[in-house]
């Protein structure tokens, strides 16, 4: 065997080794589609889940496919499965802000520390002013509920740069004004209308001494967290 033939053989062997290693890595890191039970599901729900699951089976490395399966599970109150599938979608598609945002939104009713971390990741990846505004508002409200008013105010200030004096901005600053007992700031920050009792209680949890005789006005905006963020 000539030197050229030996070099060619070595190069071919190296290429085969690299190729087989790459395929082995792909096989090892490709997530297995989940096994789901359909017996207890409504037929229409089962059909929707089956369609999304079939897409995951066709493209198990697609973050979008796992995300759509998570959305179907979340829409039908399968919380644990939805959280798992959103996490898988984020692992496979780490640049898409939808998956950490939607997972963080769901976790706010449970693991709030992980929820805030997921929302922060979503903010870092947000690819439009509209999405950044929505995440800033969601973080501001979550931090407000946790009593982290200074951090909430930072997100409201960032939101204000994106939306100026939008209803969300005025609503958020209005809540802070209630908590801080800054009655003069309330009318300037909050649109006219009546603050619903549930949202009034949201502020009053942090400022019980501020009586209802000084109740500010507010008409909060609906942000439709899941519907608007999946576009």
C-alpha cells in the first residue's frame, strides 16, 4: 500500500469515526416522545393531544413541536405534563422566548422562584418590543405580589420606555402608589374607572393601613398572557 493510499484510508476511517460519533450523539440526546394515557380524556381533547403527540414523534428534536404539545396539555389543565413539555421545548429551542415565558407563567401559582427565573430568561430572548413589554409587566406584577416593590418598579420603568403612559404602566404605578400611601400619585398614574375588589385586595395585602376611603380609580387591562404570547 502506497503512502497516498494509507493517508486516504486513515482519512476515511477518521471521517467514519466522526460520522458515527455524530449519529450516536444525535441518538443519545434525542428525547423520547412521552407515553400518554387517553382513556380518561374527552374525545375532542384526546384528538388534539394525539395530533400534537404525532408531531413530536415525527420531529422529536423540534422545540416547536414539544411547545405545541405543551400548549395543548396546558389548555386542557394537564399542568404537570405541560410544565415538563415546555421545559423540553426550551432545551431544544433555547432562543425562543415563548417556552420559558409560558412555563414561568404557569409556575407563578407554585414555584415562584423558578417562575421568576424562567421569565427572566424569556426577557433576555424576547425578539420584539411587544414581547419585552409583556414580560416586563408580568415580572412587575409577580414581584409586586412578592413584596419586591423596588424590583417591580424597575420593570415598570422599563415598560414605560416601551409603552409610555399605557394602561398597564398606569395600573402598575397605581398599585405602587397605593402600597406607598402616595395618594397624590394615584390619580396621575391610574386611568379612570373602578378598581375591582380582587385587584384592590392585591394592593391592600401590602398596605392594610390604607383604608378603602382613599380607594383609587383603575381600569386594568387584560394582557391575555398565553393567547397573545403564542403568536
